[in-house]
């Protein structure tokens, strides 16, 4: 085309830039971008958005920012693409600044914020964006709800999740397969597996994900035998199981202490379904039931090298049964693989504590102190007026920290006063 001296237009550039994305060729994309600048089309919203998408998808965030500000009149798609690029790089504050600066927003831009924050573990913010979206008069789309439900599940915000569920029923009527599956998992994570069953029973159609969500839900809530019964029902319905089903069954057996049944399911599984997490679950099951000889044999027969998860599973069982000697072996292997793994120090300290070896507990803590390792602070959530508030141990940066510590002090004083009056 260029050899024929035919001048490309914005549609030409859009097509070849998208091809660069498919080829994952950043160098080619930059060459095309430079040529677009040369002919004066880089400021065109269609071309600029395509260039922006190229840089965002190929993780060239700095080029993406420059491309965005070269566009004369960026549209909603341009803004959403830059926001997604920031979120992909973990630059959440900048993503929100761009979002707030949008001259107009649509459901897609709200979905970008909810899903982007939720997928990055910022579940509180994701849920609050959903609430703000409703308050600004936007009607969520079919794809909005699963993102919001998953975020609510991750922080155990039962009331908020129920509200999202009610909102979906109001606006959608039929919540759909994907959202229903998310709701089953949500209620199970919040300890309301009865509600999971209600959602499941009302579904006009179900797939293996639906059954897996219910099986895993029962397993997570310590109802191992019901999880196994659900699996038997699934087989009668002709639904073919997969690796997630097997993981749910192993978790169910773990909670119910059904070691022999776990062996049965594991041995009957298809080889392509067996992944590292299944082997780790078996080791956790054996060690938590005190069958350390079998657990060690299982680890020795692994078809791959033992990773952190396997040694942590073994260490967890050692803590339960106060097997300090084997626990120390597991801890050494964990620290060889990751010298700064705080959780292994904590688990080893707990194992020593359970065995009453207080000198060893002190040694572990001193070792952590010398290496500058700090235990991850605990956190909790509370839901007030449809807003999620997070509290972290020793937090000095919360915007209401003074009021929080005053209220905490008053509560402690009141508690002490109550104890004194009982003497």
C-alpha cells in the first residue's frame, strides 16, 4: 500500500495496530504509531485508542499514557483502556484519578473499576464502587454482578452480597448461570451453605461449575459427608467430573477425616485431572490425621519436585499433632525455598507452643526479629450503611484513626469496669 503511494486512513491504522497486538510485537506497533504521527493521525480518537490498547495490552504503560494524552478528544473507550492499563500495573490511585476525571462514565467504565480492583485483591474498594455506581443512577449489566459478588465473598460481606443478589433479581429477573454459580460460592464462603443450596435448586440449568461450587461449599463448611452425597447425585445426573470436583471431594474427606475414601477418589481420578493442588491436599489430609509415614511416602513419590505448598501442608499437620521434629524438617525445607516466608516461622512457633517448648518459641521469634521479618497484621471488616470499612492491627494511617482508638479505649475501659463489678 505504501509502495503504491496510497495514504492510509484511520481505519487502516486501526487494523494494522490490532494486528500488532495479536502478534504481541511491541516494536512493530511502535513503528506503526510513529508513522501515524508522521501523517498526523495519532491524535485521531480511533487511531489513538487503538495505539493506547496496543501499549496497554503489551504492558508498555508509559507509552500508553503518552498515547492517551496525544488524543484530541478521548472517548469513554480511551479512558477505560487507560484505566485498565493502570490497574494491570497495580497503579490503583492513578486509575481512580483517571476514572474521576472522565467527563462522562458508562457501565463499562464502572465494570472496569469493580473488576480491576476486585481481581487485584482490593475487594473493599470493588464493593464500594458497586454501591457508588448504584447511587449515581447506573443500572449494572449482567457482567457487573459476578465481579461484585466475588469481591463481597472475599471479605465475607454477607449483608452486602445479599443486597447485590437482590439487586440482580430486581434488574435482571433471571440471574443467569455465571452469576448463580458465583452466588453459590459466595454464600458458602460466608458460611451460609443452606442459601447456596437454595440458589442451586432454583437454577433452571446447571453445569459442572454449579455442582463443583456446591460440593466445595459443603466441604469448606465442614459438611464432608453431604459434599460426597452431592457428588453422587451429580454422577446420577450424568455430569462428568473434573479436577475441581476432585479437589472438592478431597477437601470434604479432609474435613470429615475420611482418609481411605480420599485415597479411593484420588486413585480413580484421570491422570490429566491430577494437579499439584490435589497432591498437596492429600499430604495435608494425611498429616492432619497423624499419618506422617504415609504423608512422607506420598511426598517421596511425587511426579515433580516438592514446592512450598507441600511442605506447608506437612508443617500444618505437624502443628496439629505437636510433631515438632518433623515440623522442624519441614520448616527448614520451606526456608531453603523461601528464606523470608513469615508464615513458616509462625507455624513452627505454634508447633513449639503446642508442645510446650517455650524456649524454642522464643528462639523462633528472635530469629524472625534478627531477619527483620514481621508477622502480617490481622484485619477485619464491618459493613455500615452499605459501605465496607477495614480495620488492620496497629493501623496508624486510617483517616479516622483518632476516633477509632478513642472508641477502642472507651470500650476497653468499659470492659474493665464490668469485670471489676463482678468481683
